[in-house]
């Protein structure tokens, strides 16, 4: 099933033409209505008239997360606030969140791309979607909601959490499609098994999983344990939310809805575009957003583009599963964490050596962080209870900084590996 | 009448206790008394040695975290009820014991108990009032 055959199966030539028209229009809008872009373009002596071909996009400046944050709350909006009908934000763990503003037309586009995405998992009018993404400022809940309703399916807006209720509703309402993070999907499967629920008897047929990095092994696990087709969705709040790209039933990459989001892959060192098939950082430009056009947003996600013909019949460019980050950002249980935040918390403790290592694991499908800290005379005592108090204090300081519980392991001085240049601060054992 | 005790942080890893003791052995430092507090995540080695400052330095040179603090050593008769009288003396004056460990003298007549109270001076005071023999460092080292 293809939701919008005209757009999704467009010839490469027609697509390029459409993209160029839309790029020229969005650059003009950004230049005219967003003071930030006017200044950036003027500084580089470029204007909308310099975009004559799609390759000219390389003349345009990049937009970083910091740029968006500096414009907090509404500085990136290209329309008066009267025209904005909804806002969402990122979680804002590293400072102020970034705000995304949507006009009515933007919500329509969001519903459209999400309808395409859900259709790829086989969603039809008769389906019942259990939407276990969080509702609220987070984009996950509303994105699936709009897409599901556009198709005419029944959306169950259960939101995240309350696992027993999720399982009850899943059985009683005969849910056919599950949308949540892949790790929560596995957790649901585990709890269902422990509760003696025969997952083979559930009516589930597909799942649309995203909002965190996951692996092929996790897919196989989800498919086997929940007896579904598990497909990968990609998106980010800065661009629109979920629905930037989605894996079709062939499961060999995610089709980017490139009539709305123009993708480039760059080498994060040289900042130049790389060829198709080569790994690099995904950069996205919104081609149709009215409320908040974003030019060349550096996602920091590492992937590669692939323009081979897809067996599903769609012609839109595909990207690989995200394999990493071009910065040191970690996503732990869906929460963004930078090692620098943990370092900041550690530096608040007198006498602590700023030598640490973060170990991330996923023992039972849920992420765990262990922070190894070197002891020093200031952190040591002949009494066990004092050492434990010190450990607890470090745990609280980190919790206050990142909003997640961590386990502290005190290790002997000079026992953490020192490397020349950049220290290895993070060991991610999740195999993402 | 206070006695210096050395505490060493031990990571919960194979060979760490041996490493710490090996360093003392190579420096020919004789351990008079020893105890280990272990938790599921780390251990604390506590020792009484005749040269606490030297022991501290050589352990620190080997990257161990070391703390030197005061403890109390008392001598009790090595017979039933010996320790009871010590704890009774502390209890009378509401002194909390953080930890203690004991060893038997070579001659076998007395036992030595190392006691850590939160306030060492108050601990000594209570013990002396209760008629317990508090030992000096020299007395302990020469045992």
C-alpha cells in the first residue's frame, strides 16, 4: 500500500524540479521573514536569487541546534504568532529547549507524511493504532495521532507508560498496530510474557518504532516476540517530528519524504557533501514548512543515502538506519545526555578528580548508565557509611543534572584509561 | 593514647588486596592487626602498622587512596566476658562504636581490641572510666 503514489513514486527528474521550486520558495521565505536567516545570508553575501540549481544549496549556511536554541522561544518563526496553531519542543536537557511552531498547513503536512509512514506498516482505515509515544510537548504522540487520523484509522491515545494498562487495552480493544520506542516495545513483550499473555493471540500485526537508535537484532526480537512486522521511523522536532523518513516493508532503509525534507549527507569535518552510499552526517532542509522553515539543519545523525530502485515501488531516496552520532550525544531511555553534563555534575564535588568513564548498557531492554569515578583522599574514609554517602551524593548531583538515575562505581586512582588527546569517556555496550 | 590506623580503598577487583599487602611486604612493614570491610562494590582494608606514615607513602606511590586516622586499642583478658566489659563501658556513656576488630596476643593471655568510635577522645574517656586498659601505640607495636 502506498499512501500518496504521486509523490512517493515520482520520477527523479520531476522530484528534482519540485524540490528546486520548493527550495527557492523556502529560502526566500526564510530570508524575508526570519531575521536570523537574513543576517546569516547577508553575512555570506548570498540571497535567494543565488539558488538556481539544487547544488546551490551548498552555498547556504548550516543551522545548528545552538542557533535554534539561541532563538528561543519564537525567534525562528516565519509567520506571526496568530498563524501558529501548535507548538512542540525538544526535551531541553542541555539548556533551553528548541521550539517548533506549526501553522495549520504545517500540521496538514505532518499528518500527510505520517500517513505515508503508517501506510508503510500496512495501516488502513480499519486498523486500531495503540499510540504509546508520549503526548505533550514531545512530538511523538501528536505526530502519530495526526497521521493515523488522516488515514481514518482508530487512534488509541494511550501515551507512554502504565504497562499493565497498555496490555489490557491491547487485548480488550484488539489493537492491530503499536507505536512506541523499540525498547518500550520489547519491555511490553517481556511483561506480557511474564503475565502469561499469549502474544500469538494478540491482534497486533505491525509496529512503528523510533525516537531512539536501535538494531537489526532488536527488530528480529520485536518481530518474534510480538508476532508483528517491526519498522523503523525517523524524525526530529527541529524539522517536524516523526515522519521525516520511514522504512517500507522491504526493510532495507528508510524512505525520506524528500518532497518535504531535502536531505544531504556531509562530512562533519570538511562540511562538504559526500557521495551517495558514503556515510556522513545527515543535513535536512524543510522544503514546505511555513511556521518554521529550517535551512540545512545539522542533525548530527550518521547515515548514508541510497537511490537504488526499491522493490516496494517508491522512488523516494532511502537512508540507512542511523548508526551513530557526529557528536558525543547519548540517548538514554529516550533522554538526551551529553557526557559534558555528567562532567559538570562531577566538578561540583570537592576533591573529585575529573576522571570518569560512562558505561551504557541495556541489560533488560532498558538502558542503564554506570559512571566510574576515581576515588581520591577527599572521597574516602575508613568508614563504609561515609564512602556510601559520598557515592550517593555523586548520584544525586548527576541525577539533578541529567534527570536520570545512574550507578556510581568508585574505582582506584589512575585506574581509568588515559589516552593521548581525547579521553574515551563513553563506552556504549548497547551495540546500537 | 590514640593509635594510628591506615585505611586503604580497594576496588572490587581481583588481586587488589594482594597488591596492597605485597607493597607492604616488599617494604618490610609488619602488620600488627588487620580487618577488611567489604561491600558489594568496594572494600576498605584497615591495618595497624608500626610505621604508619611510611606505609601511607609507599601505598600512595602505588596509586592507592589511603587515609590515616585515630583508633583506640585496648587490652582485655582472653576469657569469656572480656569484650563485654569494654562495650559496657562505652554503652554507659552512650558512645557509638563504628566498628571494631580483635586479635589475640602472642603470649595468649590477653586479647587486643581495636575500636573506632565517632569521637575518639570521648571513647577513651569512657573506657578509662570503665576501668578498661587503653594501650599506647608503643605498647601495641611491641606486642
